[in-house]
């Protein structure tokens, strides 16, 4: 076990975890909501340090990152555990599992760096489950990767306290945050959380100059109203500016297997709303004929053509449109 970084000791060997906004009170021998942080005699420990449930090279576009090192590969890793209880989780078999329930692959931070180099990965992605819950492991890997010139990216729900997030921002290069809804009721009923800490995390990432992309999974009857989608768009525009935005379609899974898939028309409509509201880079996912190519927002030239997460055409001139010389936001090289 690895001693946790963010907790405080209370009376009678009880501790309070200060990593995420749940701020779990954990009695001796107990675990937090995430299931992977345990109080052992008044000290909080991570149960998943060096214990991977997934580790392999993967396209950076699958995360999804569309304006960050397109066409490159990320060594993608995860441990079990999550600090949310989303009823629509696509990886519930690992995110809602406990360490003793899943066979783990023991791999040190040094070994992960070696694997990334061997597989010609330009980045390491902390993904699949919630990287916040394996924070100490992630941070140690990030520090080594940075020394080797390997980028660090997180795919996260953003439900983390500001202090540990700011510490992490010193070492990460990009983040894709799943903003599930702008509606707090959705977060409470569907995810077992609150939206305000996620919004705060987005502001912190932007302020710390971490490359940021946002994903919103649209679920029929739960967060697909024009009011919800426009509210999310307006918040992003006001607080984050021209951040890359992905709207993706829901498919029945886990505890929401009784719902219908999201119609493609709903996802495309959300994209049009965002573009008409002034957001330059908006994409759709999980539908046929995804609108996932990058066009110059000034002259309309096709700049990056994608197909099945592969780059099949790149007309960027470094970070500018090759036709009109408009700067295209992103980290392209």
C-alpha cells in the first residue's frame, strides 16, 4: 500500500480524505466511496499503487483529443475504482470494482515509462476509470514522463479538489473533462456527485494553461433538453472561451440499459447550437457520419480529416490554416 497524499487525522483513528469533494470520513479499517483508499490505524493508504487493470498503446483520438498531438499514440493506463457512481458508466466492470475483485498487473512507474518509449508513445494517458483515485501513482508516473519528454494527459470526471489538481497541473499537458450536465440534479441522481466542483476544476485547468477539451455525453430524457445543452454551452463560452467541445451519443449500458440510444439528430443539433453560440471547434461522436473533421473557423478549409480515429489528411501549416493563415488552437506538434 502507498500512503495517501491528501488526508487529515481526526479523533479515534478516523481520517478525512481531502483528495476529492466527497471528503470522506473514513473510520479505522474502512474505505472511502472510491473503494481504493483505506484507513489503516489512522493513516490513509492507496490500495491501487502499481496495480493496473488496463495498460496498452491507444490512439490519442479515442480519448478523445482532437487538437492535441493528432495521429500519435498514448500509452493508456488505469486502475480499478472511481469516486462517482454513474448509472451510465461504460467501464463499470472496472470503475465500480474493488482491488481484490480484479486481477491486476503490477507495474512500477519506471516500467510504464519504458513501455511508452518501446511503443513509440508520445504521451501517457490516465484514462478508462477515474485517474483521481490513483492520484499518487499517476503523479509519480507524470514526474518521470516529464523528465523523458513524454506528455501526460488525463481523461477525468473533474471531481477533484483544487489543491491536488493544481499540484497535478504542474505535470500534465492536456485534460479531457467529462462535463456530464450543467444540471446539479443530474449529477446528484445519476452520478452521486455535484456539478460545482467539476466546474471549478475546469476553471483551474484553464487558468493553469493545461490544454483542455470537454466531452458531454447526451442521454435521452436526462440531459438532452435544449435548456440543458444551451446552458452547458453558455457556461463553457463564458468561463472557458473557445474550448474544444465534443458531444457524444449514449448507448444503453449498466443501470441505464432500459433507455434508448441517443438519436444522431440530437447530437448534431447540439453541435449546431454550440457553433451558432460562437464556439469554434465542436465535434460529434458515437454516431454514424461523425462530424469529427477540423475546419478552419475563418475560411472553412478542411484542415484535419479523421476516419475511425486515424488521421488521413493534415493540411495544417504548423498551427495555422494552410490557406488563410488563421491560427488554429491546439498543441499540434
